[in-house]
C-alpha cells in the first residue's frame, strides 16, 4: 500500500470517528426533546461508526501501516424537528458513501487488491445505511402529525441494539 492510499484510509478512519460524534450530537438533541427511543437510535448509530473506524484502524495495522488519530470539528447540535435530524443524517451518509467510493477508486487506480476487497464491505454497508435512512424519512413524512405513530416509532427505536457483524 502506498502512502497516498494509507493517508486516504487514515482520513476516512477519522471521518468515521467524526460520524460517531455527529450521531452523538443527534442523540443529545433527541434526549433533550424527551425522545429516548430516537436518542437510542443515534447512540447505536454512533457505536456502528466507531466500529467502522476501528475496522479501518485494524486494516491499516494489518497492512503494516500506522493509524493517525486527528481532531474533529464540532457537529451540528440543533435541529428544527425529528425529520430535520434524519434528513441531516441521510445527507451525512451520502457524504460517507462518496468518500468510500473515492477510496475504492483510489485503490483501483493503485491496483491495491487487498484494499479493494476490504472496501467492498463498506460499499455494501453504505447501501444499507442510505436505504435505512431513506425508509425512516419516508415514515416520518407519512406519520407527519400523527402523534401515536410518532411515539410508536420512538418506542420501536428504543429496542435497537448494535451487534457487530461476524468477521
């Protein structure tokens, strides 16, 4: 693996940690709105992002490269509604997808086959992430002012847990 690809993977590792930070800020907003199920949803999402970061960390180490941990900017903390939170999360996942595609393109150009294979997992993960957020946004738009449906969704999200995928 050349230095350029190693640096790009390090950048993504740090962006995954930043993504966890983004989702924790969203969880804090949900908690402040007394929507503990939605807060749990984003806490679990943050756990997933940290898992993704550590997956890259381990891959870099396995390839004889060093992981570099860097600082991160402040995430958005205030939203106008739960729909607004999910729309921002969806847009964030779209950015992650484009970053993963960029890494994949770089690995292809470098003919770095181990990295190409490694990134396939992330590409598949991004398809799932974007589909999940799109589905939730559509549900939130449909339930609009139906408070019963909204609180049922909140209760559903309180049951969400993170189970790391098997290796």
